[in-house]
C-alpha cells in the first residue's frame, strides 16, 4: 500500500535574474576530474564524490538563494 504524502503549497517565483558567466565561472565549469570509479555510495545510494555521477558541476549552475 502506498504511503500518504502531504504536499507543501506550491512555491511562487517572485523574480528571475539573468546574467552571463564571468571567465572564472566558465573555467570552473569547463573541467571536472573523475577520481573514483564508483557510481554510488552503497550505504547512502547517493552519487559518489568525484565519481562519474557527481552532481557538483550541475549544482554550480543552480540559482543561489537570496
């Protein structure tokens, strides 16, 4: 049987700000070194740090909270 999940109220976008990446940000996002062969951490089932599925490069593109 499925669990009942309470949903939070939908979030409202109050503003959107667009900007270009500065040269330092481009360099940071342009290269990522994979140093571990593991895809996931077995205990946590999360992508391994510095592994092929590490999401840190993607997080760098996410919006910052004010």
